[in-house]
């Protein structure tokens, strides 16, 4: 599955980021794949986990939490679907998923 996120509001608005297989960290630190210069975003705020057929978001114990479709993540993790929105501080991203299908 191909996954990407589009920043729809906040810092970096309009930018698109590919989410590779494995971990994709969102936060303030320079080592994050999506680094946001905002005091209300934690240093390592949340992580997207691209597991091939499933994309998950995991909150990394951020003070303000991570929200999916205006709902706070419960139990630290949630599976994401196409067009879901994720709010991290003042950053809002939209998830775009494209299933990869092999044709013979």
C-alpha cells in the first residue's frame, strides 16, 4: 500500500509527504520525518506505522495528544483509513492511501 499525508492546515500547509514502510515520526525535532516548528507540537509527538496493508497512528505520550477525525486517540493507537485527518498540535494532515494491486 502506498501512503502519503497532505498538510491541510498549520505549519507546512500544502506540502505532501510520502510515508514509507515502517516508522514515520511527526514532531518538533530535526530527526522527525515530518518536522514541525511549533511550540505546541511535542519533540516526538506521534508516529505513523506503515505495515504494508495497514497504516496506524501511535501517539508518543504527547502532552496535547493526537486526534483522528476530531476524536482523541484512545489507547495510544488507531488504524487510519483513506481521507482520515490527523491533528497534531496546530498541524492537520489528511491521509491518502492507494492499494497496490498486481495485475497478471
